[in-house]
C-alpha cells in the first residue's frame, strides 16, 4: 500500500495525516519530498497523525528521525499522534521510545507546542511493558 499524505493546519501547526505505509522505497521518498516542501514554506511545527499508518519499518523510523532532527536544527519540533501499539513496540526495540514526543491524541500533540497548555506524553515504555506481561493462567498449579 502506498503512502498518502493529507495536510491540515491548526493554530499555526502543520498536521499531516499519514495513510498507508512508511517503508523503504517510494513511500519514504514521498514523505521526504513532502517534508522538504513544508520546510521551504517555513513550516517548522509539525504533527504527524499516525493513526492510519499500516506498516512502519526501520527505514520509515529513520525518516522520522531525520524529520525530527531537521526540525530541531531549525528551531521547530515534531510530535507524533495516534501511534499504533505495534509501531510503539518497534520504537522500543530500536531504543527510540524517548526520542520522539508521542501523544495519544492529535489534540494533545497540537497542545504540546504551547507551553502554557498542560499535556501528557504517552509513556511508551509503560505501555509496552503492560502489553508484554504474560497472561495469568487460571485453574492450574502456580509455582
């Protein structure tokens, strides 16, 4: 599945709805091109709504790292919203859970750009640990 990027703006923050795959190849290049276009328009505060990303591979994560670092150099920032659990697990495996600002909802991600607004980031490590806990068995001997 290819990548589709839909742009919106809210309170001066650029919001990109990503649909499809962010993986090696055409999708990765499309994202980078769109991102470069935003930079040329001096759009340095960006939220990626990741709700409809189907596949994310290590190249896609590398592209997100590139986007974050590029924005930081320009005095901006990147926030991720609605990231699927399996993609959060990938960030943990790659030891990047603290590198990105990840939020449960788009509204929280937008609010994160305004210091006077209180928002809570997703505790990615806690979420993944909860998901990885073995289920308790019932009806048998416990050691």
